C-alpha cells in the first residue's frame, strides 16, 4: 500500500485488534510452556482467536483507510506470534527445530526488510497463503491429537514450502528495489 494513503490515526479497530494479538503472544507462550492438557487447549483457542483477529483486522483495514501504525505493527504481531509459538513447539519436539529455525530467520529478515523498504515491497498472495497455512498447521499441532496432529504436521511442511517460495519472491523484489533505488 503506498505510504501516502496511510493515515496517522492510532485508535482504530484494526489497530486495537493488532494490539490484542501482540498482548496474546506471552499468554499463549506461558500456556504452552505449562504443558498440561488444559493449558494446551487454552493456548490453542487463544492462538486461533489471535489468527482470526489478523484476518479480521486486515479486512477492516482494507475497507477503511489503513494506518501507519497498523502497517508497522500488524506484520510484527503476525511474525512474533507465529515464530514464538513455533519455537516453543519445536522445544517440545512437536515441530522440527531445523524448519522452525529457518522460519524464524526468514521472519526476522522479513521484518528488517519491511523496515528498510517499507511499502515498496508488498506482501504477496503466496506469502499470505504461507502464513495462513502455517497458522492453521500450528493450531492443529497445538489442539490436535493423533490424526489431527499429524494433519498439522503435514500442513506445517506445506506452509514451510510456501514460505520458502514466498521468500524467494521477496528476495527478487528486494533485488529489483535495490537496483532502482527504492529504499527509504
């Protein structure tokens, strides 16, 4: 979204939803670290609600005018929730550590790239699909047992592959932006 179309307002419904998602991160992490059936269920439900707020704040922001604050904090909230939960799940041997390490590295690069390149590098449909599949996969892994958990694992690898493909696309966009001097 072009920077000139972003508003300076702070208190908007999408921004409040993003703030709630950010505040949910440590709660989900604490629940997962407790490793009981009840806290896993609570973590899973809160994670799903946070993922739904991401979807909802995006819909609302597109129908109204997006804000600078939302453009900055929405991707941070998404990456922080997904990466931190994936790290805990990897520590619990529910997700492969090597894949989570690559995802966390990719997320850090994406956040840094967003700060450096701003709106000149837009989120691709493939990147959005990767995030949606990974969020769904993580929810299945947290909430599932047996076949549901295995479904989450398969979805995780599919989301991981989509994420790597999206990262290659972003690398191409960054390369073109650097060649054309589109950095902030």
